């Protein structure tokens, strides 16, 4: 007994190269529309960083669920300010200035 997937595969293989490429592009577009769980948990903070990068260049920021909790010139300052506000677990991130050279260590 042939499954639906087997039927689709058989029809796909009977297509021309151009038709196959079109189907692959369509499949990839559909896949991008389905947001994986791991992206949902990371996405708000990443989006915040994309939008506000220029405003906080040269600062450390403490983010939680896509919201700025605190910021400072040092990571410790940003973390302490966030904890003073009662938020213990934040994403602490340094936003380099556009002309700043960042070195990651060994």
C-alpha cells in the first residue's frame, strides 16, 4: 500500500528540474513560516536588540522577554540595576559602538 508521502515523492521525481526547483522554493517558504519553539523564546530579545542597537551602543543591557530592564556602562552595573528592580534572570548583552572593535578572547 502506497502512502501519501510515497505518492508525492513519485510525482515530485517525475517533474522537470525547473518544476522541482520551484517546489523546493515553495517548501522552504512554507518552512520559514513555521516558527520553531526555540526561536519563540529567543526572538523578543533579539528583536529588541535589532531595533534599539544604536540607542544603547557602548552599553550593557539587561533584557527580559523583549523588554529593557536596565542598562549600564558595565555588565555588573546593568545586572545590579535589574536586580534592584526585582528581575533576577535577564539576558545581559554588550552592544558595541559601530566604530568599536570587539575582541572575543582566546
